[in-house]
C-alpha cells in the first residue's frame, strides 16, 4: 500500500508542479532541428541526391558518392583540397567555368553528409534560379528545400537553427539568376549572411559572370581547378568500379581510354572538365569499340550524348518497349524548347526552367511542321522526352516546371537551333553576355560554316568579349584566316608585354595544339618567346604556361630542354601532368632535385612508378621520393599499379620490411620490399628532405614508424599527464571545443566526454568535431617536450588529424614506453577474440549484477503479499517502510529540482543515487540469500564465481589479453585513418 501511495504521489505531483516545466522543455526542443528530424532529412537527401549529380545519362548512372572525385583549387601554383579550404571559412564564393563541378561539389558533399560523413552543421542546398520567381526570398527557398526533404512546418525550426549556427547554406548558381535581378539577389544573400552570423554560407557562380557583388560580406573566393591527370584516372576507375566491372576489365578500359586521351590533346583538354569527362566515360561505356575517337570538340560530345539518349532503348535492353516517336523529331522539339528556356524570347526569364504551358504552346507550333497533330501527340511525345530520354526533368512533383538535365545540354541545343542565325545569336549575346557566352562557343564548334564574321564582331567589344573571341578559334571548324590572325596577334602581343590574364594564356595553348598551319605557327612563336631572354621578365614564363596548355610532343620537348635551367619550365612541365613525367624524371637524373616534387604532384600511377626508380640510391632525392611515395600509395589505383608493375628492386639496400607485412597479399611480393625501402628512408630523413607541399601520408606507413620511433626516443621520466602546461592546454582545448560545438546532442555528449578527455587519452573526437588544429598543436607540443626527434614529429603531423589526435595521447600520455613491433604484425588481423569473449563477458556481468536483484525484488514482493513467506512480519514491514521512504524522497527531490538553490541542485543527484544504491543493495542481498537457500552456501559461491570469471575474462582479454593493449591501440588508430576520406569530402 505504501508503494501504491508513493506512485500516486509521484504522478500527481508531476502533473501538478512539473507538468508546466516538462511542456516548456518539449516546446523548446521543437524550436530547433531534432535528431529525429535530421535523420528523416538524411533519408530524403539520399534519395534525392544519390544519383542526381550524374543523372544526365540515367541509363548508365551510378551513385555519385562512389564516383565523385574531390575537387581542388589552385593556390600559389599548387593544388589544394577545396573541401578543407571551404570548411575553414564561414563565407565563401566558389567559382568555376561551365561544367567545372560547382553543383556536383555541393551535391556530392550533401550526399556524403547524408551517409554519415560527419560535420556539425546540417547542409541545405538552395538553387538560386528559383529566385527569378516573383516574391521569392532566400529564406523562403531554404524553407522550401527543407520541406521537400521531409521536414514539414519547419519555418520556426529552421530560423532558430540558423540563429544557432547549426545549418550550412549551400546557394547554388548565382549566375543562373536573371541579370536584371542578380544585384538584388546578391544584396539579399548578404543580408541573410549578416542576419545569421553564426551560419556557414557557400555560394557558387560561373567565374565569367561573377562581378564581386557579394563583397565585402564574402571576401573569400575559391576558383575550382580543372581535373589533373590523377583526377581523370580516379574518376574513370571509380566509374567502372561503381558499376561492378571486374578488376581486369576495369584496368583494360581505363588504360584504353587514357591512351586515347593522351593521344589527342584537344580531347584531353575537354576531359579536364568533370561534366565532359562524365559524358566521355558514359559514351565510351555504351560503345567500347576498338579504334580512335572521332570526337574533337564539345559539340561532338553533346551531339553523341543527345543521340544516345534519344535512341538508347536497344542499348538498355528495352526491345519490347521501344520509343514511339522518332529521335530526329524529338531532337527538333528539344532544340526549340532549349532556345525558349535559354531566354531567346524573354531575357528576363531565369534561363533554366520552362512551364508545362509553354512546352505545350511551343509543341503546338513545332509538331505541324513534322506533320503531327498537336492535340494528339504533344503530351505523349513530351512524356517520352522526360521519362525515356531524361534529357529534361520535372523540377518538383506537381509544380509543372521543367528543366534540362544539365545547363550545357540546353546551351548546346540552343546553339544548334541558331545554326543559321548568327545575327540573332550575336544580338542575344550582346543583350545578356553571361547567359549566352557558352552558347556562342558551342555554336562555333557545331556549325559547318565560317565563324569569322561572328567572332570578329565579338572581338570588337570589351576585354571579356576579346577573350571569348580567342576561345572560339580552337573550337570553331572554320574561321577566316584574316580574322583569326588578327585576334591571335593581339593576344601574342599582350603576351609579349605581360598584359594578359590566365584564361587567354590557356586559350593560346589551345590554339597552338590545333592541327594545321595556324596551330603550328602559334606553337613556333610561343617557343620563340619561351626561349628568348629579351623583353619583359614574365614573357618567357607566360609562353611556357601556354606551351604547357598545348600539351603537344613538341611543347614537351622544348620545356624539357628548358627545365635544366628554368624553374618556370619545370613548373610548366608539372602542369602538363602525366605526359611530362619522362621529361621530369630526366631532369631529376640531371641533378634537378626540385623536379621530384613536380613528379609527386602529378599523382598518377606512372608518376609513382617513376619515383620508385629513385629510392634505391643513398641520397637526399631518394628520401624526398620516399616521402612522396608514402603519400601517393593512399590511392588504391596507385597501390595496385605498383604491385602489378613489378619495379626493379635492389634487395641489398637496407629496408624495414616488417612495416608492410600485415598488408602483403602474399609473402615476398615486390611491393613489400619497396615499402620497406620507403619506410627506411623516411625513418632516416632530415627536415630538408620533406616536401613542403606534401599532403597526408598513408597511415599504414606513417603510424608504425612514428609510434615505434617516438617510443624509442621518448624522454625518460617525462609524463605529459603530470605536466602543468600540457594539462592547461588540454583544458583550454576542451573549453574551446565545448564553446564551438553547435549541436545540442553533440554538446551533451561532449560535456561528458571532454571533461575527462586528457585522462581517457583520446582527443580524436575533439579533432573530428571541433578543433583539429588545436589537437595537432597539443600533440606536437607533447612530442617536442619529450625531445622526440623532428622527423617523428613530422610523421605524426603528416598523419590524418584524427589518427594523430588518438595515437599520441594513447601511447604517450602517461609517459614513454616500449612497444613490441611483433604487435604490429597482427594489427590487420580480424579481432576474433572480441566476438568470442566480449559478448559472453557482458552477458555474465549482467547476470551477476541484475539477476540477483530481480530475484530479490520478486522475493520481496511475494513476502509483502504473503505468498512466499520468509522474513518475520516486523522485519518485512520495516523494509517496506524504508523502501517507501527512499522512493518518496527520490520523487520529491526530482520534482523540486530546478526550483531550489545551487546547493539543492548539487545534492539532488547525490541523494537520488544514494537512495537507488541502497535499494539495489537490499534487493541484491535478498536475491543471493534466496539462492543460498536453494543451492547452499558452497553452491552459491561456485555459481557466482563462475559468472565472475567469465565476465572478467570476456571484458579484459579483448583489450589487454590476446590482442594486447598496444596492439589494440594500433588497430584503433589504423581504423581511424580509414575514415578520413568520408569526413574530408563535405563542406559543412
């Protein structure tokens, strides 16, 4: 009765006094994004963006998360990770040309985040072309994007999340806003960024359109670099891997396609644009025949892609459901729709969407020309275009708005429709240069007529118009020689006076690579400038950059000869990529050690193979090459090619073969000896052998060298945990991490974790979610104070941040100690003991603690109602009263929590825990006493001892027994290194 009374009291008091507080807590929880809402949002994103970025050839589409190659940007002549750069700035504008991968960057980042790629902010993608709709604001589009992905009635939730900085806004396509509204939209974006100062905002725009209208709120601008040779290879390889192609066929197709690209500099130049490369791979995959490609321009690619999409029923095995309408008729309709969508009839449109009403109106005009009745064929034909060819797609279900699968398809089809109307195209360009710039280039590439008049008219305009005229020359099939000569001479003169921008230098290289007398003449003049010592100092350098853009054998040979005495020539060779590796290797053998860095930056299998020939010498260049190999082997393609290449080995040289033994496919494989040599060279390196631009090194190489080397040289007697300065830095790191954490759930976990982070010897969580630079600085300071040599400190800095943040505290927080290298040999084995021992150990521990308490509760309840008498009535009543008092005390303390002073707040958990402990001990004692009555004293001791032994063995052996404590730490650090790519390819 006392227990029933206590329960009633608890419920009544909760409803009376605590109900209001509970309701307010629920209300506040719903004011920002909850975990349930975020999980639902993730699921919708996976569906909506999983295949969207590569969906223009949907019949052959693959998961973007499996194919996407992380983009880079150029900084001081070197390529850097664009994701890392964006994450370091809360306000950023990403610039790039048509098809450069701006939208793919954002969509792939969202896709990776949706699959659990980390990040403390929730990314929301907004397509800015929707701002062309009357009355639309940026905040309205944010709400619309959220609601399309599963979060209904989310206006207040999103607003509060923006204010708290929990959201990353990805605003895609500022260039797709109509020119008359672009300045107003830019102002609205800046106002939004100022209103929600804690929120991260990333805007994308074509570089030719961006006019710095977002300054000063967005001071950081990043221009996407074109694909280098390594990115091209990774994309092609990932494409076939994602489609489930066998390794043998994949390697053959990759080699065939790369050979074709290297044999045609014009096609290779096109392949450096992610969109065009994706189309190439799609078409090659659809028709992988033997023989050279006849494709020479972007227009050729789009022509084949459109024809394939319109005629692909047989390619996709739809023999029983072949399209009803002819591909040629649908192509005519698409050209008319593209021209209208591009804005030929109304320059104030958004240039990207078309309504269903306009579609039917245009088809009513076009279909009679094809001898088809509009009322009967308009809707079926358009449905076939949308659902079968998928060149066009519906934007939102029920919105009755459509767009082309990619803007460049629309621009190409518009150019074809204007093939016989150059005057109209010129007028449209002058009215809206940003929107029609790419269409002009595609028109020159597609038409079989002299483009000189159009190009000459454009050349007479602004500097950007002059650059467009130059870019059209290598694209065009026919150009009047007088017009082409005048334009080329103008830019060559600008090159001589060093008054020329980067785009014009690349365009001159494209002209030089074209076949015929014009290309040969430009190439000859560029060679003369590059080899001439007169004139302005920057003229030879610019000429070398143009030669690098040409990528012809003659240009490679000239730059190779100049590389011996010119740093600019070596930089130009590096920019040429894989084709320049032989020349760069020759420069290294002639004593130009700096060329090793250029080979490493090429980052392809052929570059790695070239570096592998340099490590068998006892010299500084050999050590520098070893560092590059330790970084390049992270890429699976490079590891595979090194294994299959069977490089020449000098087995008499010292090596550390034990490093690679856990990962060797077979004993004695050549790759094990090569990595052993790399490890020995790194272990014996000095600081001047480490390349400044080197990225992350493979954790399989750096971790054992760093851990074992630091353990052997760690200062005796130094204990970081007892160092006041280190502990103070750790506490400061914890404080900053807690302040920077924006997620309520993460902050709750962090509060429990961070307070004991330096005692738990693991800062990887801090590094991942809050402050990687701070954890790296702390770990470096620990190693420095322990007098660990500089080479080992550098090795740790070159490891993935989470690995360093875990490994240094895990192995050295309590002072240095020896680590057995034999433990490393089993680090890659499956820890079967965790499966065999851990589960029984946990079950035994639960049984040991919980079962007696449950038995005691049952015995107490039966005693209370007289069904299982055992205790005297006086003792039973005393225990019931004590239990009731304890329960009532806990209830009252919990109900008054929050209304009392600070002292009461501190006492509540202590008293409640004490009461709960007393109850648990009493019930457990009753349970064991009941067991003793059944089994006897010795039987009960034996029963308890058995469960105790099983729990101790099961819980201790996985960490410190069979695997060994150090080995367990090595395996954990190795596992952390394998998750870096997933978290590194998100912008939030």
